[in-house]
C-alpha cells in the first residue's frame, strides 16, 4: 500500500468539525465535475490511491478514469463497502425486491436464483457475495488492489461473533477479485485478535488513530501496544481527532507510531492537500 491515501468524506459533506463546514462542502461538491477536479489536484500532488465509499456519485469518477486510461494509468481505487445509505434509500423507494433488481449484477435468472436460495436458506455468505458483486460493478476495469468492509458491518459482525462472515469476505475478495481484503473498524485491537484467531495473518486494518483517543475503542494505550507488538498493516484515519488536534501536530504523532503503514486523509482544497502531504513526508524523512 502507498504511504498516503486520499479519502472521500469531503465530497459527501462528512465533516467531524462543524455542520457549517459540512454545508460548505455540500455546496462546493454539488457537481460531479468539482469532485473530479479536486481529485485531480490530489493526483497532481503525488497521490495515486483514492479510498472511497461505493456512493452512487463515485460512478462518475470511475467513468472518467476508464475514459482516460493514459492520464490515470497509475491510479488505484480502494472501494469501501457497503454504502449503507444507498441501500436504505433504495428499499424505501423501491422496496426489497426492487432494490435487488436494481443492484444485483449479471444474468438476472442466475443471480436471482442464487439470491432467492440464499434468502430462503438464510445463507448469509451467499447474500454477502451478491452484495459484493453489486458494489464492485461500478469499478470494472479499474485497479482495485484492496477492497474494504466498512466499519458499520465489520464491527456489527465483530460484536455478534459472526467471524465466519469476516473470513468469507476475506476469502471471496481474494478468489473473485484477485485483491486483498481490508477491514475498517472502531476497535482495531479486538478486530486484529479476532482475525488472527480465524487464520487471517498480517491483515489490513483501517481505524481511527490519533493523539486524543477519538473513536479508538479500547483506548489509546492499547492501540500503541498493539501497533508495537502485533503484525498488522495499519491504516490511520481520523488522525485530526475530529478537529481537536492541529494538522501538523496530529500528523507528527501518527508518523512517529510504529507499524502504521498508511495515512488516510480527506481535504477539499489544493492547499490543504499539499500541506498534509508535505507534513507526512517531512516527518517521515526525519524519523
């Protein structure tokens, strides 16, 4: 994985600092072209990996990348699924059967048979595979070397003890998409222990890692001990602690932690993108 990953929160008005900032971002990125323009600025600044949800508007990004293969030759996307709001809205508007018809890919008879059998027998693994295929449809032809399970599902499965589904996700991503499975969580130490117990070694785990214990279930000290003693490919997100830490100070803290392979950040302006990259590169160089 690359050291610096660019995220998509700013494009969809997800901001942990203020509602006013969320509204500002919502207005700025109301057009898909504005999303692509800012993503191009990140690429020009040296970032080649975009970690994003499977929001419907990401399809525009994928279409643009496919239409310009030379320009985006080295560009990678790390899809994060499922985008829960998309399915909730579809069920409200279309009903369950309508949602299945809209999002199930491939041959309608074959996939509906598989889905119907899964629903009748409560075969959660088959349902999961259908949903993965549905989410991955928009990324066809794009380099997606890591595919993530969103924390809303990861942590639900973790809490319910449904570790077989976590293992099945890992195995299906490898077999079907020739990619590595990644897991987003709000409890990295517990998830890592669980994944080790089901035979997933040195997993890719994206979690909140910051100096103020923001969304770090288990506590900051346990995270530091886990990073120091365990084998994990950690991605640090929410490094600013929800806006509680100045950017330079926040990045210095994360860069000095052991075993943090990548840093994920979102920024809505060229200046903030370039400043964040500069901070990471400077602190890495001075280790």
